[in-house]
């Protein structure tokens, strides 16, 4: 296994379109890194640059102390698992898994041992004589992973491997990937746009948007201390509720409500007195003991909790997530508030110079 | 030393035999297909001979035999790939058919002389020349069927014997793989210590 270091990596396509801007990341040996972001944010491009499937325009890629920036993909000792499995339909599962080793002309018995070991890990032993079309999507993805495992690469790369699977299978495969990482203790880089996958799998998450890294950190850090409004709204489901307003005399004030700040918030926002800020509150941090009037439009019971959609003062659309079964009807009015220690404040740039507003506290 | 080598060979055999469970017998299968290639060469040459004498009722039977040989040969090729020893017997029968066919057209053609003046691959050939080439094709086809049959039979018997041993618990692939992994770990740990 290996350390991977991406230093000031940039990707500029022919025609001048820049897909990745100044990407810096040090992946430790055995670490599970998840690149997450919306479609077109540059996460797959970054992964493909690590794999060698895309040229790196600027910057350096160091794998285990060796500069691999211009190295051919086959010489990087990296295995990649794709979303569409990329299995050979005319070969059996055994032959698919053994394929890369057969190309390397490894000894047949060594190949056999490696394939059997991978099949054991992935519970594929009974499927080895079948063809890919005889397997389910989840099994095919396991075969694709097995093909990567037999190579015993320095780094595993996963490019949205679960996107083709249904929700239930995605959940079980996610747990299998977690187990696989524990068993192999391998360095893994995983691309997804699904924040659930990112939060559950990652040792560290790299959150990207429009080719820029927005935040790198542990899942809990991104959830509890988002660096900007993009991360705040991207991580968490449903997304965080955002309110524009001002800080005035120890209150967060806007046209809809006036909310008192606690002493810690007052201290943190002292220099923003009279200035525009953005308040962010996650739906699960909305309470029913406040003074803000909330007109309910929709009530979605999810079993363990209820998503309640509505408008504050008939204007601002907000979502609340209450940890119990609720039976609100359209038009019901309740009072809501915020959990004090779970309120996030972001800078508001009145000139709109920044795409995403930085977190204050 | 000898003991070690013997043990090593036995381990190799266990894994080699286990590999058969996951790989097809392409060697035998491909030889059966090669036999069909020679059969194709035989009948294309036979039907290319420009002589009115060849167009007799017997040619219809020859076409049918060719079709049957091609069909049976293909089925046997697939069967033998999957270590089914019954198909080895069928391959021997096909080889016998090819040998018998030598005495039908090539020899009768040579005796009757109707194969004279054939142009094949641009060269004018004598009756004897035509006959010899046809015989070579049939012999090559039969030889390929025999090689495929023998190989298929031997490997199928080897696998059958191995499976019996596996089922009786005399040998265990899992234990073998675990032992080899352990040996590899020990040797790599030794290398690290030495290093």
C-alpha cells in the first residue's frame, strides 16, 4: 500500500476549459478518501488523473515517494473500479478476475491462488464459472472489485461504483466496501456524488465544486463545521436551511424573524455587528419550541422521523426534520426555533465576489 | 531435499487440478475445431474438382456426411472443453469416419481417374496429386480428432479422480491454499528479518 500526494494538480482541456483548479491532497497509507460533489465538479477527472487516464496539465502526482505525473497507467500500480463494471462478457468470472495477471504472464498457480483469495473475500467462489450476464449488478461490481484485488495494487480507485445499483443493494455493497477496506487496509480513493456514501465510507472527505476543493476533513467535520455555504448545503439531507439577515444588538434579524444570539455567538459575531450574514440551520436542528411562525405545506412521514415542509411567515421555504411521527396537515401553523448550539453563520459578501460564503462560526 | 520436492510437486498437482474447475479444456476443444478446418479444406477441394464424373448420387451422401461431421465435431469441441469424457468417445468415432472416407472419394477418384486436370491454388494437379492432398486433409482431420479425444479423456479422468479425492476428504484445496499463504508469509517475514 502507499501514500499518495497530489500537489497543485490542475486539468485544462483542449479549448481552455479548466476542470480542476489547484488540487492539493496528501492521502496517507491505508486511508479511505472520498471525493464528493455534484456532477461536473471535477472529482472523476481528478481520479482519472491519478489513474493516468487523463494527462495532468499542471502539478505533481507522487505515489509512494515516486513522481508518477507522466508515468503510463500500467506503470503506476493502481487498480480502478468503474461504474459500468467493464467486465468481459465472453469470459467467466474466474477468467475476468485473472485477466490482468494472465496478461502479465504470471504463473498459473499464483494466479489461481490470488483469484481464489479474492473470491473468498468477496464471497464469489460459487460464481466463478458463470459469465457476467448471469450475475446481478451487485455481484458484477464485486467481480470488478475482485479484479482490482488480485492485482494487489498500491492504490484502489473507485469511480462511482455503486451508481448503477438500486438503493437496497447500494446499502449492502457500501457495507461490503467498508469491510473490504478493513480487510485489505488499502489506500483507497472513491468518487461519488452520494453524500451518504461519502459520510459512511470516508476517513476523510474532499468536497468539490466547479473544479475547486471546498473543504477537506473528516465526515463529522464537514457536517458540523462546514467551511462555506456550498459544503453546508451539499452535506446533509435535506439540505441546510439558509436565511439572509443582519447582526443587530445581539440578534440575528431579517424581515421574517428576530432571533436572539447566545453569548458565544455574540462573541464570535462581534465584528459583524450591523453587517449582512447568512444563518444556516439543518432541518434536524429545527425545534418546535421557538417563536417563529411556520405554515406547513407538506408532511412526509419516514417512520423514524418526519420531514415537515412549509414557509416562514408565508415567504421563506424551510424544511424541518422532527424525530417522531407527525400528522400535520396543509395549512397548519406551528412555532419553530433553532437549537442554539447548532446554528451556523456565514459571511455575506454584498458584492457577490465569492461563489460560496465562508463560515464564521 | 527429495522429500521437499515431492511434496512441492503434490501441492502443485492439487492446485493444477483445482484450476481445471474454473478453466475450460481449450487445448482439446481447439484441436477438435482444427479437425473441422481440415474437413472444410477436404470438401471444398473435393467439390471444386471440375469433372462431370463427380456429380453422381454418392455426392449427396458426401454432403450429408460433411454436414454431420461438422455439426458433431462442433458439439464435441464444446463438450470436450467442459471435461465431458463421453465426447472423447464421439471424437474417436469421428476420427474413424474420416479414415473410412479416405477409401470412398480420394481412392475411388484416383482409381477411376476423374480427378485429373484439377486446378487448385492456381496449380494444375494430376489425379494422384489431387487424391494425395484429399487424403492428407482427411488424415490431418482424423489426427486432430484423435489428439482432442485423447487429451480430453485424460484430463477428464484426471479431474474425476481429483474430485473423488476431494469428496473423500483425502485432500483439501482450502487447506492447501492456506498452507501456501502461510508459507509465503513466513518466507516474506524471513526476508524482512534478513534484510
